[in-house]
């Protein structure tokens, strides 16, 4: 039977399927269930930088910060410690409960004070850290370079703080996505997750209120990550994990052919259950046997555009083939 083992950020995975950060990875029992289902690794539900700051502020509402300065400092410190310690306990307990890699996750918007706590993720046994970082580029006074600098400073800060591998879950909101990802890899980021899927607003025309679009991804959304994985997987020193819109074994196989070292599943697990991971593993192995591939390394990235010096030309050629049938 085909061997599904792969390496992602130096971590040994029994399967290329990773359970993405979500409510499905929020406690020990769920993480154990994902391991039993066949997940190669789990990314724990994110600890939010904003959530910590919000609760710190809520605890000190109504205090005169000049008169009660000591109390404000105390409650701020207590709140930070509470949420962080709770999360670190989750990491530690998951590491004791399962044998697969456990990746901690921080949803952050800055390279600020939270970085001084980062070493504690490593101390409690996290195998890696994934940063879910995104700043909405809506400030007209900031250039694209200004926004990019925020990501670079974050990457530099976290790499100085940790010895374990670090991944960054990225968006497509960059003027030159390829350059940004390459620069992050050069700064020592070990993994790049393509792509993040953000909250999407909608409008209810009956109630005249802002609401949200569907939370779960759709299978057709995979096309975006598949394109960029194929274009960049052979060009970057960092490993790529594909994310968003991957629903079944065909999606997993396509991303591996394009050059992803692993794939992250979320929406499909909510819709179809965690047992789907086992089915995907079996179907990927059966496909490999049918094609004569003994291991993932035999076919991983064979359809990426590694040899092209001008990926834009490659993309143009693919578009022409699709549009007018040029072979």
C-alpha cells in the first residue's frame, strides 16, 4: 500500500491532511478524535490577540486610570495571564494526549507585546506555531510597502523568539504576492499557508442591516490556492500548505501535485464529519497505487511551474489554452 508520510516544516506527518484551526481543534477530546480519524497534524484553535486586549479593557472599565493605576495594571496582567495560561494548558494537554504534531495558533494584528509570551508555546511542547495575521489595507495614507513591512517585522520578531518552526497563514491582498511570500521565506518563516479565508460581510436588504456571508468555504474556492501553489511551490524555500475549498481526496491530490507539502481541512470536516479524513487517506493511497507511486515524494510538485522564469507567461498560456483551445 502507498506510503502517505510527508514532511511539513520539518515535521514528520503520517498523512498530508492537517486539521485546520477551528472549533474542531478547541479541546483535547476533539484533537484525539482527529488523530484517530487519520489527521497528520492539528492546528489548535487560535488564541486572539484582540480577544486578550478586549477582555483586559472590559475588566478595567469605569476605573480612573490615574487614581487606580495599580489596579488597572493588576487586572490587565491577570487577564493576559488567564487567557494565555488557559491556551498553554490546551497545548500541553494535547501534546500528552496524541502522537501527531500539535501546532499552536495565534491570530494577531501586530508584532507587539504578545511576542514576549511566544517562548511559552515552545516551552509547553508545541511542535510549531502558526500565525494568522492580517491587516486590512484600507488606510489611504499607507503604501503597499508600509503594509508589507508589518508582516516582515512580525516574521522577524517571532523568529527571534522561537526555535520551533513558524508558519504564516496568508491572504492574497498584496500588490506583489510572490515577492512578499519569498521575502517571508528569506526571513526564516518555515511554512506558508495559502490562503486564509476571512469574515465576509453581506447585506440583508429586508432588514437593512449588515450581516455575514456564508462562513464555510465552497469547493470552487480552491482554484485560487491551487494556482498560487503551482506557481510558487518550486520557487520558495518555505513549505506550502494549501487551504480553503479542499473538500475531498481529489482536492488533496491536486494540491500535492501542484507542490503543497500538506493540506488543511476545515469546512468539509464540519459538513461531513471528521471520519472523512480516513476516507481521504484511503482514496489518496488507492490513487497512488493505481498510478504506481509508492510515496508522496514520487509525485509531489510534478505539476508546479518551477522551471519558468516568467510565471505570468505561463499563466497567460494556460488561460489561452482554456479560452481558445490552443495546445
